[in-house]
């Protein structure tokens, strides 16, 4: 098995120079870096990551704490975080909480600095005091829009503005009875998206009808279908619906089809998350598209910087979004 000395001898440089290249340090002369990289390839040298992490006082692992992996958004995000973490030679432990406060507390309580270097957490129900009680000393980056007011690194999109843009799109189509599916008593993201829904109505001079705001305790297809069925049974059914994720929208489209309601002719539908399913559904789904790759990169980068410099000021990174207009509101595929 090749060693650093073997690589250094072949490249004609010092062992220290080889170590600097292997560890990604920038202050290596370009010519020396080229020779070392060629020698690394020729010898097949592979660094001992476990030993390196021990020397650094690191475990080489980070935790990614998500509500539900069956929800495509979180599954897609997990894959992107795995890729971003690999760039920093981190392995990722994925934990599922089911979005309950108990599940989130239990998960954070089970993590310690002896296991992980830090955690990226997408909470649904945690309260501010939970973070300090359950993860003392562990660097944490929080994902999503929540009411938790803590000095913690945070990555998220502007959910209020994203929802406002989605509903304004429906208003622009001439729809006036716009329903919402996804209200939830505890989810911070739900509160943010409902606020944007209300803002769009206020801007358009349309009243917000409480009978058109449907609760969904879970964000699955069945919940969307059941909520849509209730809305369509009303004396004045909606002519459009904004769903707080794509799974709810998929269920809503199914419920409409079963009742002979045409999408988008009779009912325009907008989802949220831009999951792959929506690009292949029939009709294809108009949806709010967060830049999931940017979210993953920013979260991992913030965690790396927090691990390297625990005393730096917390940062809030707002990542972009777009509205992908497709067939469910009359746009192209």
C-alpha cells in the first residue's frame, strides 16, 4: 500500500507538500500540486480518513435529521446533502423523526459529539428551548422557515413570498375561489405558506374564505385527496387550489378526476417542492421550485464553517425559488 513518503519520492517534493495537497490546502505551488496529483494517481494512494479525523478531533460523520423520507422533497434533499457532504469528506447519518416534537427531541437527545461533528436539522415541531437542552455543544444548522428564534445557522427560502407568488399566479388566471390545502396547527412552514396565501388575496382584493382553507395533518397524497373531496362537495367549490406540497397536490388532482372535475379547465392546481413526480403526472404539475441543490450546499458549508470556527456569528442563508408553470394551470409541459 502506497504511503505519503512513496508519493513524495515519486513527485520529488516533501512529505509536507504531499500532505498539503491531500488535505486540500490552497498554498501549494501549481507545479508542485500537478506533480503530486500525478504521483497520487500513479501510486493509487488513498488517505486514511479515520486516522485523519482522529488527529483533527473529528468523527467524520454528520447527522441529517428529516421529518419523513417517504416525502419526495426530503428524499431528494437527502441525496443532495449526501453529495455535498462528500465534498468535505463527511459521511452522513440520516435520522427520521416523523415531524413530531417527541420524535425530534428523541433524535437530538440520542446524538452526541462522540458520534457526529454536527447536525443539519429540518424541524417541524421543536421549540426553541429544545435545541439548547438536547444538543449542547453540537454544531447545528436548521433548515426551513420556523418560528424558532435562536442564534443558530439557518438555511431556507422565503416561504411567505413563494406562497404569495403561487397564489398570485392563480389570481392572474382569473380564478376567484382559491382554496388552500395544508393548514396545520404546529408546522412552521404551514403558517408561512398560509400567510403568503392570505397576502396574495389581500393584494387582489379577494376575501379569504375560511371554508376554502383545508387542514392536512399529514402531507401525503391521501390527505390531499380527502381535503379536495371536502372542498369540491361545498355549495361553492373552488376554481383553484394551492397545495402546500406536491403530494397534497397529487391527491387533489386525483380527487378532482374521480368527480369529473377537469384540471385545469374547472380547477387550477399549484403544488410546492418541484419533486420529480410532478413533471411526469398527468397533467404535469405547476409548482413552487426551491433550489434544493443550493439548500444542500449552503447547509453543509455552514456546518463546516461552524465546526471550524465555533465562535463565529450565526448566519441566515436565503436560497432562491421559482414558479414552474405547467399543465395543471394551463401552462406547457
